[in-house]
């Protein structure tokens, strides 16, 4: 493992967040295309003949993918607002959700209650 510890600013770069949101949007669009049968001959022939009623699978995939992109981007931006600005430049040297006291071995011993003798 490298000795360089990334800061929160390094981890939460805007281009990375856009890439994550784009990946989620593309994934949602592909799942929608596959589940609506966009790659089957029956659906494609119905679209070509003009007998397909409703939104075409390609248009539905674009709508669902765009919606997933926007929702993911909004969720990530709201999560970034929860970060304290003073902690943005601090380095991360442990998992984020762990308590600071969990590093001590003394806390894993007795629970501090009355002992049974």
C-alpha cells in the first residue's frame, strides 16, 4: 500500500462524480433496453411496420437513463454537502465510518459492568 493518503478533496472530484452518475445512467438505460426487448426481431419489426404502440424501447431507455443520471448526481451532491468543509483537506488514514475509539484494544475487553464472582 502506498504511503500517500488521499484527502477528501482528492476523492470527491467533480469529474469523478459525473463519471459515477454517467455510469449509473448508462447501466439503467442498458437494463431498460434489454428488459423491453429492444434487441429482438419482433419488437424491431413492429417498430419498422408502424404497429408498435407507445414509447419505443430506445426512447424509453434514454428517458430512464437520463433520469437515473440526474437522480444519482443529485444524491451524490447532497451527500457532499454533508461533509464538513474543515475536514476536506484532512487526510484519510482509516475507514470513514469507524469510531475513533475503536482503535484501542482496551475497549474490546470487559463491558465495564459488574463482574460475576
